[in-house]
């Protein structure tokens, strides 16, 4: 009986339970039509890109780059311009005497005139003074860096007589915008280069005016009247004076 009791009193151990793997649901296959749709979109995007590229090309063809006019220089003038360019690179920046000492003085060049001035006497450790040795060749003096001879212009009539192969035009500061446009139009016809006229800004303003429906005032460009050929004057017959004997 005692042995039966011991058998009954033995501890019970719970065994771990193994989870059964869940049955995976079969994935629903996507229709092939959805896969093909992005390909069509890519084709559309490529076609639109081609269209935009063709439009850009057409715009570029419309606005062709026009190079700036260059002067016709003789070999002597070309050599002189090159020599001037080299000398200009080596010339110092001439400053006023004691420009650093007083706030009221600018560094613009002024010739030193003092009796005891060290700069006037070209003493050691003093700034360079303007002298004839720093000048360029006489042929290249007063020319534009491109080589053109500058001519000041204030009205379209001033363009008459300008040589486009050797001369370029500079519009005066006091000239208004409308007259500048007329000068530019006349210069285009005569193939004359303008040194101080912003062509790009002018074109942009004209395009904006067209978009807004603003009509720019148009003025007929004045033409130079040719001198009339003078007719030879008929000489009047001189009245013969009576001689002394006849009287």
C-alpha cells in the first residue's frame, strides 16, 4: 500500500508544446496589364522630352548667335595694339600722394607739386609717378580694346559718315531710350557696332511690351537730304561803257 502511495505522489512535468507552422496563403498574382502600364508612361515621357528638345532647337535657330563686329586693322596697328596690351599689364596703379593718410583724400591720381615732396623727386621707396615711359604706342592711343576708333553719337543722323570697318559708335549718356532704339535700328542696317548698348535687355523689353499689348511709339528715321545740283548761272552781258572820245 505504501508503494502505491509513493507512485501516486510523483510530481507531474508539463511537456512543452510545439507550435504547428501556419499554412501560408497563396499570393495573388498581379495582372500583367499593371506591369505594362509604366512602360507606356516611359514612352510618353520620352516623346515629350523629344518634343521639348525640338522646341528648344527651333528657338535656338530663331535666335542665332551674331558675333560682334571686329575692325580691319593693318599689321602695324595689330602690333601696336598687342604692345599696348602688354604695357598696360605691367603699368602700376597710380595713386595720389599720401592717399592712405587722410580720409578726405581719394586714391585718384594727382601730380605731386610740393617743394619738399619725395614723390615729385622720385626718391627711393616712393610710389611710381606718371611719366611718358609708361605710355603705349601713338597709333593705338584712344582706341577701344577691340581696336575700333570710337565715335560719339546723339541721334540717328550722326551715324552718317561712320566707317563700320574701322569705327565703332558710343551713344551719349543724355540720350533717351526711344532714341537709343532708333540709333540701334539704324546701326543694324548700316552694320555698325555699338559699344554701350545692351542688345539682350532691349530685346527682352520689346518682347514684354508685345506680350502685354503695349505698342511702342514708332518714329520714321530721318534721312539725309542729298544736296541739289546747282544749275550754272547764266552770265549777264556786261554793258560796254562809252569811250572818252565818243562822248
